[in-house]
C-alpha cells in the first residue's frame, strides 16, 4: 500500500539561478542607495536620490559642456616619460602604462577648442581616473599651451579641474608646472581675456594652489573637496579641531574662496551666461 503523502526528494530539483551581470548597479557613497548605472549616466552622473555628484571622466565632461561635434582636440599624443627613473613599490613607467591601458588616453588631461552655445572656447578637462589627475610635465605643458593658444586666438579659457596635486614621480619637474601655468594665465589676463575655473571633486594641493584658483570666476560643483593639504595633515600641524566640511564647496563659498557653487546640470548654461557678460571681443580668430 502506497502512502498518501510522499516526501519529495528536493535534491533532484534543479533551481535556475538568474545571473545579474556585474557593473549594472552602483552604491551612492552619500545616501547608500543602490542606483541603476544607466539611470545615473542619464542623470549626468548625479545621484537621483540625494544629488551627490559622482566623478566624470574627460569624455563625459566634454559632452556635458561642449556642443556636439564641435570639439577639436589639441596635442593628443603628448605623454609622460620617466625622466628620473623613479622606483618605489612599482616603477613610474609601469604605472603610466597601466593608466594608459585603463583610460585609453596618454595622460591626465584633455585640451582643445569647441563651441559652448554662441562662444568658441578653449577647454581643458582633468581626468581623475588617470593617476589621480596629478600634474606632471605633460599636464602642465598642455595647460600652458591651451592658455597660450587661447591668448593668441583671443578665446576665453575654461578648465575643469580635478586633481590630487603635483605628480611627485616627476619631482621638481612637476612643481615647476605651477609657475608655468600661472605665468600663462597672467599673460592671458593682460590681454583682457576671461578665464573660468570649474572646480570638481577633488581639487587639491599644487593644482588648487595654482591655476585652479586663478580664475576671473571660480565655480565649484556641490560637495567638492578643495584644499591644499588633507584635513589630517592640517589638524596635526595646527593642533586645532577643524570645522565640519571646512574643505567642501559650500564652506569655501561662505568664506569667500569661490564665486559660485553650481549644480552640474546648470554648469554649461552658467558658463554661457558668464561669457555673455564678459563679452569676449568678436575679433577672435577661431581658426588661426
């Protein structure tokens, strides 16, 4: 006689596991919400829950600021070399090769010219994904060349800054770029031409202490970390407690370092409005 109830042998039941591809979701570091990556990219890489501004790479920043199909890149083949034969945990050469492979670019900055509404502008974009957008000889040279060409062509300069500071693998060569870029901006200002600095997260050390804070107008994205040294170093040096958020955009705006804190989606419109106001001479030579 067969029993009415029979125990099911679950060991023979095959459960189909649904595979979720990697990289589809991101966790917001500010609100801890899980965000669909495609939704984040469609929202200019701003968290739709809390408005946290994620970092952008050079291509994303270019597309955000410059009209489609108008960008002409300058000096695309410049790349750093290991002049000092630097060795540490790994060689500087191996770090360069790894970052070139990771980003598809030879160094940490994109420079060129393009249309921003009615204005032709000279644009530099620092990319933190390449060695923390540290400023070595190539980054400094490309920025200086960008400014000098803009001066010759009577174009306004806009630089989107993001950096951990000077590239210490290059020693003194990296520190010299602070003076070189600052000198180029002084000549640009003498020619009566505008420079707008866009500070993004993070903008630190030698970059912050040179061209990043020499703009006729200095704009920062919300929540960006901006400063010369990190808070731990400052606290140990001064032996004093530091105010909450003292190196963030909003604090620096309140204390006079910045002119504006602008949401990423409004950056392009804000720059166009500023350029309208600064009224660059119509005699600018675009194709010189």
